C-alpha cells in the first residue's frame, strides 16, 4: 500500500513544501525514485516523466505508461519464443484426366499438386499404361507392390504406399468413392483385350504412389517447417518429370526405386542399424536385461555379472572387444567381479564418457542396455527422415552441431577431424534446427543483447534500478544515440533501445564468436562459464552455441593456426575476419546419429522434438489413406 501525498494551496502549503525540502535535503541522499523539493516545485515526478517522454530522447515513448509514484507499474512484458504446431498434411487436388484418352474416361484420382502435375504431363502425352497390360496388372506392377511392402527397412511406412491390386475380373472401382457401374473401355494399342475402369484407376493410383515414394526419399515425408517455428528449412524441390518415363523403361523397376534413396554414409549407417534392430525384434535374440538398480563394486559377488558381460560385448566397439578379448572369451559365467572384469568395465565406461572407476551403477547400466529396441527404432526412423531434409551431400568441409549430443564436429576432406562439447539453448530458449554458412570470426566481440533478454530478464531489474546497466558497464542507446541506462524510461517500448556489452574478461561471448548470419541470431561463441561443460545435460544457454574450445574451431574455419588466433585475441582489438571460403554449418537435431566409426549413438530428446515428427508421420499416413 502507498501513502498519497496531497498538497493544498496557500501559505500553509508553501511552508509545508519548504519544510519538506529542508527535511529531505538534510537527510541521506535520496535514491533515484525519491521525491525531491525540485520535483515538487516543478509539478511533481509525474510532470517530469511526461516531459521526458514528450522530448523522445533520452528515453522511449509509450501511451499510458505509468508516470506517477502513486501508480502501480504495468506488468513486465514478455517476449515468447517460437511455438510447436499441430501438423497438417499436404493438400491434394483432383487430377485432370480429360486429356488422357478414352481409356481413362470417368477415372477419378486426387494427389498433391506436384504429383498431379507430373501425372498430367505424362499421361496427357499419350503414354501407354506402365502397370497394366492385356487387361491385368503386369509383372512390373507386382514388383513395385512387393517392393513397397519392404520400405519399412528404409524408415518409411508401407501404409503410405499401400494400394490394392484389382484382379482382371474386378467390376468395382478401387476409388474411395464407389462407382455406380464400372464400364469397360476400349483396348489401348497393342493390347489384346479391353481394360476395365478399375484397372485404369489402379494404373494412375500406382503411378501416384511411385511419384510419392520418389518425392519422399528425396525430401522426406513431412515438411519440417510445419512442425514448429524452431524448424527452418527451404524444402527441396523434386523433379518428378522423368520419374514415370524411367520407371516404364527400366529393366528392373525396383532397382531404380532403390537408387533414389540417400547414399550418404550417415544414412547408410542409420539404415544398417535399423535393419539390425528389426532382425533382432523378429528373432528375439540379443535382448539383454540388466537390473536398472544394480550396484556392483570390484571384488563383490553378483549373479547379474553374466548379463553385464553380455551387455558390454553387445554394446562395445570392435577395438574395445579386441583389446579385452581374453576377458570376454575366458569368462565362465562366474559371479565374482574379478580384476580382469573390472578392467573391462572401466574400458567400457571410458568409451561411453563415464567415470572409469569400475563401479557399476545406474549410469553404467543405462550405457550397457540403452533404450529399448522399440525406442531406438523410433529414433532411427525420425533420424532417417531428417537426413532427407538436409542436402544429399553435406560437403567435404563443414561443421555439424548435433544438439541432443551436445557436440560440434569439424569435418574436412570428408572426414571428421575433431569434435568438442557444446552448450545449447535451454528448453525455454531452444536452439533452432537449420543450416547456413560460416562467414566470419569476430575477435574480442561486443555482445549485442537480444530484445528477448532485454525484455524478459533485464527489464524487471531496470524498472527497480534504472542504473543497473550503467553499473555493469553495458552500453545503452536509443534510436542510435548513446544514453545512460538511468535516463531511459524503462516503462515504455524497448523497440528503439539497444544494449550491448563491450569486450572484456567477463563478456558473455568470451574471446570470440563464429558467425553464420541468420534470422535467428544464432552463432557459435566462447563463454566465461566454463563449468557448464562439465555437466552431462548442457541445454543451458539462451539459444546460441557455446564451444568448449572456440579457438580450435576458429583456427579450423579460418584455415590458420591456434597461435595466430591467440595473437588476434591478445591484441585486444574488436576485429572481424572473413573466412577464406564459406563453410556449411548444420545446426542439427538427431537423437540417433553415427559416430566417426559408423557406430550409431543414441541421445535423449532434450526438446521432445521427435514426438512432433512421429505425430506428423501419423497425420500424413492418415491423409494418404483417404486420397487417390
């Protein structure tokens, strides 16, 4: 509750003002928000505040901003980040069959605009049927139908390409809307008997599925930009014009379709891992269970040891298994945790980034057993989809940041040269999923504070203490004019206000930043908060990528030495240096991804993004089942 100060006119009020002025001036210096004698003589703090707003500078203007000490301030505004969407499948339209010839009279098919256009271009040109011969489906069609049953091996859903094959005596259309009567139409050239309308419906429907499959394997089943505001991709354009012609001419149509899959080593490693897990699910083999609450120390005795050794053998690298082959081959299923087995466990812990103490606890058990096969398969299917969003060839030289792994990798000459720990955005300040090109390294950088941080984090403090930024050494400007933070009206709009932190030992960006200009204001940078890299869960930043060894990354992208980078920093000058050649950077999000040896590693879904991809899969499959 505030006490209101009421001033009356006349000699008594003047005397009161004078007395108040004496009492205030005789006391301790008043804080910035206190009422002074000059305030009252000039019309009160409200008048001063109004005049400052009217002048425009220093400060900012906002209608209905609080101006008096007796008015409660408006709630602090907030800037919200992007949101996740309810996925909507691609729309469809009717295929114009009016120019396809008399065999297709009355046939109705719907497809996405790109596929509809490709169907119209091919069949309106007088092309012969691809999948129907002599009034029946041919061997080429049967081969494609059989192939579509196997696309689960590529992380796709066979239901997306499912189509019923009518027999030669079918008299009902396979379209979703029943036909009152199916008429036979005239035989196409070089065919011996008439083709009924159901067969021609099948012809177009299968062609649409083939086109859809080629499109899916090239750019993915779903549009990532419709998942959330955190996904930012220019969706690939797929040239569908030659597909049906090639399918018709190919001596082995399934080989042609298989050739449309991504060929990158990363995709092939994910596919091989998926095939292995699917086989394990079918056979029931290699399902290893170790008690989650197991605690086993060297020298102890425990019946779970046999499962521990089996799990290590199943999950370890070939190098580790070779190095510890005597311990693995000589193990006789005893329950004694011997020194040889302790060394084996220590090596496994070290390989998985755990403390190599030989003590088996929850973290070690989880590394041994990992996710369930079902969970791994789901991660692989999402990962294979996301590979299709990226370029078919990532390049010979690039930086790959995998957010769930909290790692950044530098590749040169097609090989990973090094990797390093990173800190990514917190769950409330998520890092985007996109690709760009590295252009610049800035040494001894200024930190331009984003509006979201000014509003969400600094503004509450500034309303309580307008000199807050001055004391911390930040630079404030309004419409490009430098001002002190204490002179700014922090109850108005902040759109014209910019805040930056000069280069210093405690600058939020550390000694350097690596820029790939993008609309999300995300870049890689150094940080004074080195302790964050000791944590396993490193989703802790405001969205940018903090590097544990930024000088090494800067030297790599600049094509120079770390010593030269150190000299640039030691000079103390704020300086931007362009990279000799722009380098692709993939700010990616994969919960399953192969390491440099091709072994697939699994990571926690820190932002829960995989669930949105899987929901989009279900939405897409449902939409496709009701079209064509």
